[in-house]
């Protein structure tokens, strides 16, 4: 049981709440969201898979973007969503 708790805590630290992960996704978003710099992009609802692929929602200047990348070294692809609020 103790190992399970440690594993869950480590996953949360390195995948979900890690500021380096968020910073990386912010940087990748700027290649597609050209009117926002990384400091102004808020990343929410992100999922990073073991193969390096990822999906996330980026918010900037009142607009919402759906972003994804196919693998760890792949470029991000973001598209503006119609809804201005994430669901």
C-alpha cells in the first residue's frame, strides 16, 4: 500500500502538477497561438501519455484553444475553439 501511495504521489508531481511540464506546453502553444507569448498562456486540462503524445487546453486573451502533439518531439497543433469557456 505504501508503494502505491508513493507511485501516485510521484506521478502527480512529475506529470500533472510539475511546473516544467506546464512551461513546456506553454512554449509549444506559442508556435500555434502567435498573438500570445508563453507567459500569457494558461494551460489547463492537460494529459501527457507515456509515448510523449499530449492534449491540453490553452487559454489566452479570452480565447480557448485545443492543443495536441503526436509525440514527445512532435510540434504542437492548436486550434481555437468556438466556446470561450472550457467545458
